[in-house]
């Protein structure tokens, strides 16, 4: 496995908005991490990137292993080398990664110079090559433009080029297309999929869009209220979803044959980290909840297949 997260708990003082998160991704594989906002997806990504201290959080328990190495106890200096070098992050808003005052080409060069130790000319040649790989038309001209001169989709391609510049093995993409138009979204997702297939990268694709997951992912981790409630192959998730929350998410996927306005929504809201219900965190919204569900937290029981579910009922079935 390229990356393994095992029983991760992230704390902010006495609150743990991420608790008992287990997932993994291998080279050449796409792991989708899905859930509504507030489910702990981005915090999990932040922990993988070693950036929790910047948001005031800390890893209270669990392990993160990257290519066999323990990331939880890695010093900041070594983490900085990994970040952008072997592990790269792509965020929702390209402008969090881009410098508005600097031409985009040299911003890609910077990453290659920093992580690969390339000289000026070699870095520029590499940037142009990456831009062409990402189907940016006329890379030599785009190289000299400023971010504001580019469309949202083009800016996100530059950010992906920056992420690739250090030749990473793992990409973590946190809602990389949410800020883009629908047609552009599909292009960016396709670019990410091609990168994984062609370069053998591991990709963690964080999204709230189940149709994107269905089209691209190999494996899926479904998160709810900071916990992984189901972890399985994409086929199992869509053909035999076992957790009531996964089942509800799938029912919410808009279908073409639906009349507008009939889309199912999951009743109720995701409780905040300060108001978590006792027992299974999904119990206030679960039609199948029993007395046991209101007292006992179901653990993620992973079977020999590598698939698992955290539900008292599914476990019994
Ligand atoms: Fe529903 Fe109970 Fe399963 Fe939670 S453990 S999802 S409340 S059936
Ligand atoms: Mg998020």
C-alpha cells in the first residue's frame, strides 16, 4: 500500500471532529472519500499532508503510513520535503495555491526547482511539458500569463501542473472541481484519472459528488460525522451498499429520468462536532435505528475482502 490511515483521531482540544478513520490507497488506484460537508474529509486530507498544526488540530491517536514510513512522528523538516515532493495537494480554489502577482509558468518552475533541484532552463522545459500533458493549449503563451488572465478550469490545470512538478507518488485532491462549471469539471476529473492510469500515481479524490465517484474511483470511503462508515470497492458501494447512509447517498444521486424537484434528500442535518449524538452518529437520521444504536458506537468491521461497514445491523446481516 502506498498510503494507509489506521484508526486516525484528530482533536481540537476536547473535540475530535475526526475519529477512527481507516482507509488506504495504492499506486495506480483512486480512492474516493465521500460525505456531506462537515464529515471530516478535508481534515483527514490535512492530516495526511501533515498540515494539522496550521489549523490548530493534532493527531490524538492512530497511524498514517506512507510507503512504509510513519508520517505521524515525522519531523516538520522531513514533512516539508514529502509535501509537494512525494505527496501533493490540490485544493478546491486554485487561488489558494496560486500567487496572483506572479506569472503562472514560473510558479510551476518553482515546485520543480525546489523538489527536483532543477536549474532554471530545465525547470521551464519541464513546466511546458507538464502543461502540454494537461492539455493546456499553447503552453509557451500561457506560461507568461497571470492567474487573472486564465479561466477557472485553466487555473486548476496550472495548479495540477504545480502539484505534478515535484514528481509526486500520491495526489490528494480536495473537491478539485467544485468551483468549476459542469463541463469543465468533467475535463478536470478526466485529467486526474488519466494521470493515475498513465503515471501510476495514487489519488485520494475527496468529493461530495457520488456520480463522480461512480465514474472514476476504484475504492470508496464513505464518511459521516468524522468517521468512515463504509469502505469498499466501487462496485460493492453502488451495487450492494451496506450502510444506511451509503444507501441514502446513492438514492440522492440525481437521475436523468427524474422530474425536477423529486430528488430525494436525506432528512435531517449532519450534527456538528459539539453536538454529536451518543451511539451511532447517524442514528437521528436512520430509519433502522434501534436502542443499541443509540448507545453503542459501531466500529468499522473490515472483512477478508478488505471491504467493511460500521453499522450494528449490517454486521448482523
Ligand atoms: Fe442505523 Fe443503527 Fe446502523 Fe447506525 S448502527 S446506521 S443507527 S442501523
Ligand atoms: Mg471540505
